[in-house]
C-alpha cells in the first residue's frame, strides 16, 4: 500500500499521461489488427488456452484440498 501512495503522490504521475499512452497503444493495436487480422485470432486463441489451463489447474487444486479436508475429518 505504501508504494501505491508514493506512486500517486509522485509529481511526475498524471492520469492524463496514462490515458494518453493507453489510447495510443489501442489505436496502434487496432491498426495492426486491420492489416493483420490473424494476430487477433492468435491473441484470442492464446487467451482461451490460458483460461482453460488455469481452470484445469484450479479444479485439480480444489480436488486435492477436498481430499485433504475429508482425510482430516475422518481422523
């Protein structure tokens, strides 16, 4: 929390600069997608793969925790 407060109090920090950088990034990304639409397909496929992998990992961790809790209750 201390870092966040110092970051906001920093005189070089400004919301408009952050918004400007994000705006430029999204405009450039939009132009890139217009010229190379396969990039958008690759990004969406990567995101879906990552979400699927995270969900599988979470389900296995929850299953292991449930087994551990059930073993503790049986003792």
